[in-house]
């Protein structure tokens, strides 16, 4: 699909009578980057760059539509169809029982989860998968972002994926992204006991035309459900999960608590720097405690 993307880009550029250097200047990249895209070599295109190219070339979102398929080639077959739907969805409702949802992951957390995949074949493929996952997040901050509602199992917060420092950063990311009006996160606590989605994840995607699909995923498999009756059943299950989860404000409180617990396991100096970064990014400090005491100078020998 990278080859198809490159051929379409070249065709559109030549139709305008532009050189690679001219087009690169219009979208603020080097002409060599345009050459790489057209030749399907080097780094794959980002969603942001595809959007800029479509705008300058007047290609009616052609490259944006191709973009998910370019990255899907690096992922297992069973996740590719889902990624295509996700790229077009106006509402994304999700439950995850093992990891933070991909649209909310930090780069370090994404690396920690993707590097243990059994379908991973090379270090190069790992980098492509990380780039693909992070590029999907650009829609959340775009001009017409989807509504994202995520229910996280409490186990997601408690499992130290990547270690304490990575989890501390990931919790801070969750708190920050929840400030966006189109993003809501709830936590399903252990105290709720068993439920219908245990052991995997569930996504309900709504398209602009009203089409709704469901997608379930385990460690090594995924299933896209398009039959309306089955989708409706999964929708009911998701509504129950959302009803059983903590309200958004209480969910944020739990995330803060876990974040503070994880910070206690991060080495002192890096932890102070991370706390300062989080507090500077989040007015009001999200209830983080700061040490206001003074250091006692050591006596001179």
C-alpha cells in the first residue's frame, strides 16, 4: 500500500506541474521526503503530512484515506480492518482490560507494549508499529476530532508496563488528555467483579453515516463484527461496562492516586523533574503534592 500511496502522490503532483522541491516547500518538508514517499522508501507518511498534501494538491482527502492502509501493513491481518474503520469513526467507545487504549498511549508505553508482540518480526517493524500507533492519535487534536470514550479496567492502571517511570508518565498523559472536551476516561474497579468483556478489549465504532461496527481483540487475535444484531448486543455490553465503571471525576481521582503510588517507585531526581513537568502542563497541579521543605545544608568539614 505504500507503493500505491507513492504512485497517487506522484500522479497528483505531476498533474499540478510541480517539482518535488516545490511541493515540499508548500508542506514544509525537504524535497527528499517527497521523493521517499513517491518511491515508497524511508519513513512512512504521517497523518498530518497526508492532510497537508491533500490540502495543497486539492485531492479530496485521497491521501488521508490511503494513510491507514499504509501503516496497517505493519500490523497483523486481524487488526487492519479495524484501523480503517477507526480512522473514519466519529465516535469511538472502547473498553480495555490489559493495556491503555492505543489512542491514549505515550511513546514509551507504546514501545513497551508493542515490543512483546509475538507477531513482531524485526526492530524496523517495531519502529513502524510505534509510528503508526502514535500517528493515529493525531485525530484527537485535529480540527474535527472523534468523540472518544474509554473504560479502563483497574488492572490497566496497576500493571507496571515498562516500569514505574513509564507508568508515571502514562498516568500523567491520561490526566492531561482528559482535559480535552472530546475525551472521557472511566475506570472499572476490581470491586465490580466479573463482567462480559473480561480477558480482552471491546471497541464500538460509529461512522458519519450512522454505520456502527464492533471489534473485539485478545492477545493474538481480533474479530470485526458488522452484523447489526451482533453489534447491538456488544453495544449493550459496553453500556453495562460504562454504567458499572466509576464516574469520570472519581476515575481521575483513582488515576491520580495510582500516579502518586508509581512516583514513589521512581528514583528521586527524575521523579522531581517529572512532577515539575506534569504540574507545569496541568494548571492546578491535579492534586499533586510538592515538597515545600528546605534542604538542610551539610556542615563544612
